[in-house]
């Protein structure tokens, strides 16, 4: 009986936590980290601000949890795409393109990922420990790019640089895509990303 009550309390607590995180994701998407408030999140979730502290210690803790979930979805998407590829070249393309497509199809997740630059170009993190955890999750989602490059014969150092370059190229195109600036050039962001990846694979296989 005691165990059943505890399980019921845990289930209720977990449900409340999910409601808070769903509400927080909406508020953060609309207001950013700096503009959002615990009061706004609580109101959206249907709770009082005090009730949020039973589950999270701060606004930054809530944001970190929302972003952690987003990065987990990103990582799962990339891993699934890579698992279906049969060759190193296909794995590199699958990793890079699934990363790009995830954020192309989920612009709010891209906004979450760039929380460091809300309010200008001066970064403002979520705390050293949280930032390290979240950065590690982002790197893990990108790591299949480097691993495939190593399979194609690149040194680990060169593969890591390619991973960073791929990230930079993807985010640049995503910025142009989601701001509509890509239309100025009459270009397609997905096509440009695919061309970039194809060129990188060609360079690796020619060496």
C-alpha cells in the first residue's frame, strides 16, 4: 500500500513536471531566456510560481532541462539516420544532413540551442556545469560526422575540424533559412547544405 501511494505520488509529480516543461518551452520560444519569467511559465502551466520551486530551483534549471530534451531528440534523430547508412560516405552524409534537417524542421529547437546569444552577441550561459552537460550533448550529436570522416581516412584532428566546420556551415544556412534571407539569393538552404556535404566527402575520398 505504501509503495502504491509512493508510485502514485511519483506519477503525479512527473506529470506536473512535464506540464511545466511543456509550458516553459512555449514561453522560452516566445520570450527567450532573458525575457521569460517563472511567473509566465507558471501561469502557462496552470500553477503558482511557488509550485515551480518544488520541481526546479531556477529559471535556468528549467531552460537547461528543456534544452537537454531537445538535444536528446536531435541525437536520436542523427543516430537513427546514421544507423541506416551502409558506408562511411553515406554515414557522413546522413549525420550532417539529419542534423541540418532536424533544425530546419524544428526552428524553435534551434532558438533553444542558441540561448547563449539571446539579447546580443555576449554569451550568458546557464551555469558552468549545465553548460558543460549541454555542450557535451550537442557534440555527441555531431560526433558521427567526425567518426565517419575517420572511416574515410581523415586523421582524428582533421575529422574534428570537419565536424566543427559542418556545424558552422549548417547553422549559417539555418540562420538564412529561418530569417528568410536565403530568398535574397534565390537559393535553397537544403540544396546548399547537401552540396557542401558532397564536396567534403569528395575531398576526403580523393586524398
